[in-house]
């Protein structure tokens, strides 16, 4: 394992974040706070509680997931796209680094940024509503594993995209709608029975449900199913990345 090579990629990507801290960290945090204020104030006055949890506190896990999913994909996609765009990707491919080490460097940096943002949003939410995290270790596990998994997805998107507009196509047209419909601001048990079954086809439901359970021991699906779904999705992303580097798809042409 070339730890020096991994560290070089990781440090470069993290330094890029600090140079654009307003865009990388402040912007998504402020946007999430606005979501919290609007939904917490407007809807919180009409919905007293869900499963014994005040509505303002109930939406906190969903808001964190909404933020870190988008940021994980965006950070990883941009991180690998720019070397392809500028042509410096060939220097990385010719370096004594395996595809695993290259992926660890880029995905690790993207996940680290998202974890920082998620932690800041969580701390900020504590100023608006009282938070009682029942299982902090499990909460941290869900946050980390979600950031890593969707950074892997972002890495794939960054290689697939052949233009700047495509970098945002999947996040905007697929991931964001799935997140909003995945129980970020409500429990799927509030839906009619048919829509509850349809919602279970949404993979984001399992992420948000498991993350919310670590806060309040309340979820729409079982904790075991949530964890299993996360690891299945992670394994699929890793398999796709392995295939990309094996075939050189959009890397060597």
C-alpha cells in the first residue's frame, strides 16, 4: 500500500477545500440551516410530534443526510473530473499507485469534507432544537459509511461525465428527489399503504431510517435492513470502480 501516494492525493484535495471554504463548507451549511428554519417553523407548528419526537428534532437526521449525500457526490465527482479535464489524470495513472490507492485518496478526501459538513450541521441544529442522540457511536458509523458510499458514487459520476453539466445531472435529477422522497421531512408510515410500499423501493429510505434510529430509536425499516442495504450499495460502487480502472473507461481515451 503506497501510503505516501494516498496522502498526496488526499492532502491536495483537502487543500482545495480550504482555498474555497465559502463554497465548500459555508454554502451548504447555510442552505441546510434555511431548510431547518423554514420546515421547522412552518410545519413544526402544525405537526406536534412524530413517534414521540418533536417535528423540529425529527427532521434533523433527514437534513443531515440531505446535505451529506449531495456533498459527497459533488466533492468526489469534481475531484476526479478536473484531473481528466486538465489532462493531469495521466500523471496519476502512470504513478506507482493501484486503482484502490487512487480511489482511497479521492474518496477519502470527499468523505472527510462531507463528514465535517455533517458534523457542523448537527452542531448548528442543537441551537434550534434539543437533541438527544441515543446511540452516538452508531450515528457516527452511519454518517461515515454514508459519506464514503456516496463519495464512491460521486467518483464514478466524475469519471463518467464528459462535461460540467453532467456532473450535476444525476445529483439534481436523481439523488436529490430520492432524498426528499426518502423520509427526510416525514415518516413513510404517514403515507397511504400503497405509497409506503413504493417508498421501500427508494434506497435512500434505508439510509435516513437507519440514521434516524441512532438518534431516537425510531425508524421506518429495521436497523439490520438499513445496514445491509448500505453495504450492498457500497459493494456495487466498488465493483464499478474496479471495472472502470480495469478497462480504462473514460480514463485512457
